[in-house]
């Protein structure tokens, strides 16, 4: 796996669904669930398309079981990756 470059961010979520960002070169916080890693502006633009207004993973906070939350997060992460692939204009600053 390639090392993340300067200017790349990692988006991750907590079990409650809250999305946060960090420099991609840092270690993922314990208990955090990874979503995607990309140039900052691309990642944030992609998340703005599919996340709730307060940067929450849709459906995660409402789930009762951790397995269901993980499945919803996985679906969301795939959606973010697809948006970044399908919308090259997100890469432009």
C-alpha cells in the first residue's frame, strides 16, 4: 500500500455516525471507522454530496447493532469512493 501524500486527508466515522477528518499520514484513532483517503478538497466535496449536513454517515446512528452500523458505513464508504471516481471535477480546486 502506498504511503499517503501531503495534502491527503482521511475521513473516518465514529460509531455514532459523526464524520471527522485528519491528515492521512496519521494513525487512525482507536475505535474510528475509515471511510476514504484522498486529496482534501476532493474528499470533502465528495462527502458533502452524500453525507448529512452535519457530516454524519446516514443511518449509522439509528442502528441498534454494531454489525448493522458497520454494514451501513461500508456502503457509505463505497458511495464516497464512487463519487470521487465518477466526478473528476471534484479534483479541481
